[in-house]
């Protein structure tokens, strides 16, 4: 979807050694390889793993840009979507909140600009189509304006991570680490590394009942443009931004927008979005923590 082609999801359950069992499911979701490994009593891991493909298919059917029949693809093609499903309705609400709390820097209508850059199209025309505030949506209908298209690549992985964490809790998990591009801990603590595409490994973070998402604009390029695009032509100010929050959905969206924000604005964002911690890597490889 955004930062990597191979994604893994691992969950470690607290149980007695005699009952310990590791089972793995692997496949594809949202344009990437996904692996799911659960540790715990065998009956619990097998029941949980049996639900993973169904859940991931639901996300594909809602948010995939690669599946022509997905709700997102149909919305982009037709300009409207009648009867959006529960996943789409929920993510639209999360995206609207992220748009407002970031002052418009998180804007899923960036897709036409991304496409224009990738296909050497009319960039000026694409920019005129942008603007999340121009979308009309309700529980019954989502309606785009002329030339608009959406991408949820900066929030859908976090949303999927949160929903997967809820699924594990449903099966009785007390300690789990979920990684679907963004990482979320149920219990903990878990020690995770943070990497920058230029400077490599830059440190570790301990995660307990918290989520973390990391955005690195230069991890992928569209011609001479970093893959994270500013809706008003903003240029990334940071090499990497890592955001920790209770919600992986919020951490994902905030890390996407935060790459365009000055330090003082990020301090305000941390309070407004109720973020736990923001880690910044500047162009010289220096690390700052808010």
C-alpha cells in the first residue's frame, strides 16, 4: 500500500509453556504479502487464524485500489457510492477527523495528483480536483466532485491494524503485537525498531497498549517527487516521522500529515490529536522527540 511490499503480523499470547503453540497464516492483502503468526493454545490460534483471511478480504473489498470491484474503486470510477458498507462509513469518519485536526494536510483526495505524476499527466488539472471538504457523504451515499478520486493508503493500514487487534481480543488474547504496515500492541511491552531510508536504524521504542506508525517520504519516489504528496504543494520537512498513539488509525494518518509540519505545529498536533509521542528525523539524520 504505502511503505513496503511485505507485511507481517505477529501475536504472542501469554500461556503456559505446555500449551504454547505457534501457527502461521500467510497470503496477500491490500497489494502486499501478509503473514500472521499466533502463539498460544492451539485451539485459540486456529480459531483466530481462520478468521484472518475473511477479515482481510473485507478490507480488500472496501479499500483496495487494485481490485476493480472494491467499494473504493467503484466510488472513484462512478463518482458516487450508494450504500457504503460499515467499514467504508467508519473510515470516512476517521479520515474526516484526520483532515480537520491536521488543517487539511491529511487529504485522501490526493489520488488524482498521485496518478498524474505516475502517468505524466496534467498536474495542474489534478490539483484543481483536490479538496476533502468538497466531498458529500452520509450513511447512504458518498459523492465526489468532478475529477476527484480517493486513496486511503495513509490510513487504511492503521485502520486494519486496529480492527485486527479487536479480533484478537475477541479470541481472548491478552498480549499481542499486530503489524499490518502499522503496529499495535495489546498488552506488552514489545521492543520495536525505527528505520529511516537514508540513515538506517535510528533507535527502538517499547510499545505497551499503544500503536506506532512511521512515514518516510523518500522511501518511494514518483519520478522526482517523494510518494507522500502535500495537497497544496507542500514539501516534506522531515526524513522520517514516527507517531505513537492509542489508535493505529490515528497514528497512521498523523504520521502521513506530520511530514509537512514544522516542530511548533507538531507540538500543537500532539495535543489536539492526543498523541503519545512523535519521533522526528531531519535531513541531517538528527533525531528529535516530542
